C-alpha cells in the first residue's frame, strides 16, 4: 500500500490523448483545482509547480500509466512529485458506489483523486526509475500484436489450403510456420504449380531451410497431391493469394525473432531476471510479461493478492442451499494469467510440476482445471521468491 501520510494534495488525472482533466483535493476532501489540462510539458509543469507552491507535496494519480498517461507521470517524477496508478477495474467499481451515473472526464478525475485520498490501498505504485521495464512493456506489447497478426494470417492460410486441397493442408498445416514450408508457398501457391516444379527442384529449394526434413517433406507433399485429382473452384484465385499470405507470415515471424532478441537482452539486464527464469517453464516472453505486470512483487501484500490480480484465485459461489462451489475467476489481468498458464504448461516437463498436475488429474480435475491449480501454486512460489530474493528450489515430487 502506498503511504499517503505526508501528502498535502491529491491530483487525479483522467488522461486523454490531447488533454487531461485534472482534479485536486486536499486530505480534508476539499476540491482545490478542477479544469482541463493540455497534454504538454509546459502546462503540466505549470500546474504541478502551482500546487506544490500552494499546498506542498503533490501525489499525482492516473488511471492509465502507459501510452497517453506517460508524459504527465514523467513530468511529475522530474519535479519530485510521487506518482501512482488507480487501475481501471478498481476505478469502475468505485465509480459505481459514487453518486451520479454520468461518465465524464471531470467525474473520473474526481473519483481518482478522492480514491487516492480516502482509499490509498486501491492504488498501485509505479516504478519510474526502471527504464528496462518501460522499454520491455513497449516491445512486448508490440510483440503481442505481431503474435495476433501471425495467428490471423496462419488461420487464413489454413483455411485456403483446406478449401482447395485438404490432403495438402494435412501435410503442410502442422508445419505452416516452418521457414521451408513458407518458402515453398511463397514460390508455388497452388497444387498444380507445386506438382509442375517437380521433386528435385523442391528438394533443392527446401534443403537450405530444412536439411534433414526436405526429402521426406517433398515425398509427403507428392503423396498428398496424388490423393486428389479434381480441381476445386477458387484454386486459381488461391494461387494468387497464398504466396502473398506466406510472404506476410514470413515477415511477421522475422519481426518477432528480431524483437525476441531485444526482449532477451533487456530481461537478462534486469536484476530480477535470474530469479524469474530459475523457475521451470518461465522463458523469455513469459518472464518479460511477468516482470512487467508484477515487478518485484512489493505492490502485493500476499501471494493471494497476486493470484487474485492474475485471475488465478477461484471465485466462491454460495447462495443459500442451491448454489455452492467455486469456479475459475473471469476477472484479473488476462495477459498475466495467460503468462502463468503458458509457463505452467511448459513446466509439465519438470518432475515436481508434473507430479502436482498428475495429482490434480487423479482427484478428478480435467486438464484446464489441473493447469489452473498448477499456475496458482506457481504464483504462490513466485511471490515468495520475489519477496525473499531467492531462486527456485524444486521440491520432491511427493510434496503436497
């Protein structure tokens, strides 16, 4: 929890692209400023200096610390003002308890400022000194966008190949993101063009990208081509589209490789890197996302708070005698939850993690439930590692 005992005025900013709405309240709840504020450094400096001169220490609180909220936070830090964030979900819940139904910037700014004054436990600290995390957040965010684009293009390719030649798709589909397969589809977009190229030419084309797989892959391709003699309507159009999609997918995957190198460099440079990656299943991308969202873990009082924030804590349903039980939470930070689940799945190769997963399966849980249990357990362990600054220590498989 952020200590607000020495704060003389609470400034809430409902941030926007061109301008913010700023509302300042005193510890007694008196509103001392309530105006729109251009998103420019001179105007931000002018307001912060005015409040500092009149009141003293100013706590600057925003609802979005990244993107459009980055400049006011940077200026506030430079002027010696402490900063914090009121998460969007928390803000919406507090707004539901406040009088009025209007959704305005002025109301939002007041809710942010008043929540900081009256409910400091709802705030999240922002570490402004960690440039590595700031750079990681920007690059990982872009990498997430590229991952979504790669999935979209790959699904389109799967669909086209299935439409014109299902047997060929069964051979190429599982290897669709392999450089050899993409090279093939960039050069030859239809079954007829692939057959016309011939076995020898295809092996020569694919061998640099897949030395051990080239000959076997070509044989599988021609076996699939022999299974279909009819030409499906739309095949000629697909011959134009498939190479374009394959080229787009190659470009996206190349960009992700470039970003992965930079993400790895930044993660390795961070002092928490070795702690995070000492846990089985946490690799470059999942480690970077966990570092961005969790930091050193100091903003979470307990492991339960971290699990709840990640959406890994089950939601209890209890209403009279008709509804009882627990179900997976639909709330929380979805990106962080996904990282914990991905790392838990990758950790199934670790004997201790596998033993815990198998134990949950034997108790009657299905795969997703068992994986959620493992992810929650790993969140508890990770919290303790970050709190104590210790590396992961595997337990015996029989441990509960």
